[in-house]
């Protein structure tokens, strides 16, 4: 029995597909060729009534206007899935005009066989999917208007807006595209912020303090949560993969964008690298010029906290991570820690490891003593009480 396909866009007819498919082909042949001018072509004229209607339903917005609209409207990124994976605007939905393989096929034909063959390839690959693309857009819109962008705000997003305009979906095309967004991100990461750095030796509970402060309504930036990494060589254990450097910057910016820069913002004392990620230089400089509130927690308490945190890690993974600091830890200490680990004595393992970590953090802290505004002793018992004492 043949299954009938539900048409989510009743305004889109077969006649529409026949008339717009060549337009997609021209888009494919020009925009997805290998090179730097992927979005620089002028939009071809389209004399049909549908074209006039679709153009009237598409408006261009600046980055500032885009941010204002994002709180209420969904955003669609029409770049390929590979581009999207490298970095995207958080919350955007990816509906590629051409996917990675299609871009490659069209670009190869354009380069080696010329425009005509590229047109034919584009028609074969994209033409049959026009309705699917518009149906996906209608599902995302759910009766609302859409924000749309490509790489530079050129033909990919322009054509997408015109196609969904045929389905009576109003859209807002981001001028300058994702490139303009990225420029804004990098510029904004250097904005003045009133940071309060929570410092302390490994195992002091700094991340937990941030969560307690957030629960009290304080403004917090949890870099380790954004980076999917806890900072040390063991920080990637039992954590999801880290985002790309570009995505990390985007996520950090989006988090900061929602904070009040006039109010204090609490953040953990970190090095410039968190796993494979490097903090943006302007933001790092802001951190380096901010006051530190240093937690003072005894070693026994810190060992137990770390056992609670890493005790469930796979032993082989933990040993592999530990092997990366053999030279810093020292061969004798490494062998002792390894024996304790394999024997199941996690507390002794961590106590040995703290020999290295305490020395390293102590040296770093000695270079920024002038920034330590307060020292707060904590016995590791009531995290909420500690958080309350910090904001006094």
C-alpha cells in the first residue's frame, strides 16, 4: 500500500517546484563552487508574482536587530552541516540548502567541467528537495516568523527567504550573516565586566560554590560547564566531548550577553586553557585584573571531595590521564599513585596527586597575591552557608 505524504505547505504546488528548481540550480552552481566568493553574487531577477510576494515577506536586519528578535523568533542556519558543526549561533536550527557532499559535488563540477555541468548537478541534487526544505522551515516556524542566516548574508539566506516566502512565511535575513555575528562575538568578549574570582586549591569546591551562588540569584559564569571540562588533566573524565573553540566562544558570549555588566559576576579561578580550549584573550585579561576571593580548605577535606568526584571514573582512563603528568609528578610519586589506584585506594591516589597540584597552584597564587581581596576558611560542610558569606 502506498503511503501518502503529508504536505505541510499547501501553498507549494508542483508548478511552483518546476518554476523555482532552475533558480536553486543557479544558486548551487554559483554559491557552492570552491573559492572565497561563495555568497557574493547578486540575486537573479525573478519576475513571477510569487517572487514579488516572497521578496515582500523577507526583510534584512542588523546584528543588533537580530538579537532583539531572537528572544521570540526561531533562527535557521542554511549553511552546510559541516559549517554548522564547526560553530553556530546557539539555538539555531540547521536546514542546509546544500549539504557537505552536495557542495563538494557542485563545486567540483563547476571547477573542472564548467558552469553548465554544475547547473545540471545542482538541479539533480537540490531540485527534488525544495519542498522538503520549505516543509522543514514551516515546522520550525510553527506559525511564527523566522530569522535566517548563511555565512555572509548573501545568496544562500536570500534565496532561502524567498522560497519560504512562497509558503507565506515572513523572514528576517541577517545582514552580514554568521560572519557578522562572529565579529560581534569577538568584539564583545572584551567588554568591561565586574568579575569576582573564586580561588582555592584543587578540591576546594569552587565549582560547587558557583552553583550555590547561582541558586541565590547571583550572576555566575561557569567556564568548566561551558567547556565540558573540569580544568585539570583529569577534567575530561566522565564528561561529554568539548565544543570547538569557535562554539565555546559563541556559548560564552551568549551567556555573558544575558548578564548585567554593572552587577558582580562570579567566576572560578582558571588557567588560560580548559582542556583543549583557550580562553579568548580579551576575556582572559579581564580575569587577570579582577579580585580573588580565596577559599581555604584543609587537605583531608579536599581529598574526600575529589574522591567523591572522581571515584566513579574508569581506572584505565584515570591512569591514562595520570600518565600525562609523569614528569611533573615525578617517577616515584607516579608509581606510588599508580599502585594505590590499581589497588582501589582512590583516597591515597589523590593525596599523592595533590603533591603536584598543590605545589603548582601555590606557585601560581603567589604571583597574584596582590589580587587576593579576601581569604575565607571553609570546613566543607554547608555550601549554602559559604555562598551566603561570600556575598556579604
